[in-house]
C-alpha cells in the first residue's frame, strides 16, 4: 500500500449529516406517489444513488410514465430536500476538526449538483474549508460507481490515484473508489458491504478514526 498524499471526501453522509434527512424526504415523496416502501428498505436501496435515478425509479414504480413527470418529480424532490436541510443540518461528528487538522491536500467529490453541496456545506459551516475544491459529477460527467469523478479529483489535486484516500459512506462511492485504484475508508456498516469488498476497504465508525491513517 502506497503512502497517502491526498484525501477525497464524499459530502452527504460523510462530511455532512444530510443523507438521512434527504432519504426521509425521498421516502415521504414515495409514499405520496402511492408506493409502499418501508423507510429502512428505501434508505438502504437508494443511499448514494444519483437523485435523478431515484426519481426515475420511483416514477416508473408508480406507473407515472407521462412525458416530463420524472423531471418534474426530480425538481420537486430537490426543492423539498433543500427546505428540509434549511430547518437544521449538522456536520458529521469530527468533520470540521478533521478538515482543519489535515496537512494533506483534500477535496470533495460528490454525485450531487454543485448547488446542493454548496448549500449543505454552507449550512454546516464547512464551505470555507472546501470552496475551491468541490467536484460535482454533474460537471465532470461521471457518476459513482464509475471511477471518473474520483480520477478527475485526483488529477486536479496533482496526486496519483494509488496515493489518494477516498472517504465514503455509500456502496456506490466505495465501488467508485476501488475502481479508481484508490485506498478506500468507509462509514458504511461492514454488514452492508458485499463480502467480496470487505477485505479491500477500511471500515470506520467515525471520522476521528482517520487520525490513525493520515
């Protein structure tokens, strides 16, 4: 294993505690469509999935195939999530302290649009630490679990992929980091990771544990 020279963070559920409230909104909207998703099952199925794909999947399940519905539903989801976030959003435990102490180059690479990640980082006070080092899949044109977003971030930081650490909370993010040839640390519970991946990543319970690695 090569020395770590840069760190690439996911945002939702990794630096910002936005994954759960965001998925709760998705669950509420699914119920409003008449779907019978259990909260826990929906959270597990859609964690880390691109929101446009979530909207398309739920619209199709609800039989709403009319032109434009999935796009309108996506806009509705984003607006409802932004409203929920503004009611109160916190950084993940240890996130600010971690970013402030890191001597290595670091950035955020997210499947979300820039507008969303800047909102959530701003609401939690983390944006000033990351403002010019945010990479969105919407701008790069590659979404996790594809490796392109992480490879773009590594190139922007000027560090070889094998010397980059990825910090993630979702399976698509973990898969993207491994596909990019990076060293992956994850908040994903070990039991939720496929057996084949469990020996390839480092499982952590909180961000403070990363002090043992970089």
